C-alpha cells in the first residue's frame, strides 16, 4: 500500500493543498486514490491520508 499524507499545523493551507492534490489525482490517467481519511491533529491543524495505486490499464 502506498500512502500520501498531508499534515500541517495550518488547517487553511492544508485544505487548499489537499484540494489541489485531489484534483491532480483525479486528472491523472495513471493513478487512482482513495477518499481521504481524516485523522485527529492535536493542535487543530490538518492530518489526512490517501491510499494511492496505479490505475488498471
């Protein structure tokens, strides 16, 4: 399993990066990603994990 993690203390910045990352993955013909799993972040920031794998040809 391959995972991408978006982790930051700045929730606004993290949400923007996550939005752009999800769009890039959706636009990719070579990769597929799971729905983001949101994990708790002690200081209120952002902590998200996505599973990524090659698209079936």
